[in-house]
């Protein structure tokens, strides 16, 4: 904070990522006039703490990840409605699959990629998946396991951390990516799966994930255990034509909305805007 205050004249703009953390909360107060906030906000309990009301009124510019995030922030903190803003997100390059690499699992399987944590909806996901009556169909959980309870089920596989090549191999051959989180501001792994041409089954209680699914038509949502089981069965019974249609829609959605060229133009414009205020 001392450095920012002492050297702020040397910089055209300061970009703060995530509303929740110390550098953002106090940094915005030091360089309000040349600040860009990327909130990465979602409807978690901490987002509604009254202490953030003033902070959200400070940025000179706000860059949102999604339209859903913008609506959430502006409805919760009305002062943000008068702040200049845009929606950018993040850019994606199509994944490069190793066509010669043999698939890790021969049977049909679904995949989860990310932190395996109760706050990401993983406990609920595991509970729901154990109720799917499809012998041999597996769930692959990729990432560090933070759950405190041990899961003993032959159809649930925990890989731990794996390298990018292994991750892409699992993604390449899966039936769909599962996203059980209720709290996402963008969900990079959702876009990665769509870019790879894979269906996404997401928690419909998360507005951001539901928006991705609705706009892309490249996946499905669920709200409870019965929905989840029905959608799993639906995905397992997709025809080759259905899979091809979903793949094309997912790739088109990512290509249209999440290309680095367009995103960097938006950031160039935002930086020009805040630096012009000097």
C-alpha cells in the first residue's frame, strides 16, 4: 500500500482483481482516480458484508466477467450503476488434444475439474452421483481433495493434481463436465469444456453457469438430485448427432465471446479512460 501511494504517478492505471482481498479493498482507496476493478463477484455470504458498500463506489472503471455478475453487483451496490463499465471475461485458445494418447478409462465417465471442496458443491455432487443407477459409469474428480470425509466407491476416482496433458486427455474422452458450484463469477473450466466441444452439466442455482448454458445451448442444468439424475441419463443417451450439435454450439459460443483480441481491446479502452482522468 505504501508503494502504491508513493509511486502512483508513474502508472497509467491500477487493475485490482477480486473484490474480497486486502490489496483491492485498501488499494482502491489510494488510487481511486485511475483504478479498474475486476470484481470476480458472486452471491457468496461475504459479498453482502456492509463494509464493501463504500469500496464498490470507488473504482473509476469496473470490468465484469459476465452480464450476470454485472447485474448482481449493480443490484446489490447501486452506486456502481453510475460507474463506467464493460464486460470482458477471459480469452481461450482451443485445446490441443493428443489423438494418439490412449484414454485413461475405457468405460463411460463424467469429469469434475477444480478444487474438491464442500464450498464448490463437491459433497453434494458426490452424494448425487452415488444415486445414479448406471453400473460402470464413473465420475473422475481432478484436483486437490479438501473434503474431510473419505469416499469409498469404485465408480468415483480421485486423481489428485495432474499435468495439463493428462487433464485434457480426461476431458477429451468424457461424456460431460460437471460443475456443482453455486458461486462462480466466470468459471474458466466451463468455457474450457465448451471450447473442447464437451457438454456441461451445471448447477442451475448459479446465475453465471445458467447463463453460459442458456446462451450457448451447449449443456444442461440441474436444481436438485432428481434433476441431476435425469440429466445424467439424458447425456448418456445423446445420439452422435446431438453430441456434434452441442460441440459446435459450445465452440462457437467461446469463439464469439471469449477471444483475446476482443478482450484486450476492451482493456485498452478502459486503461485509456482512467488515464485520461489525470
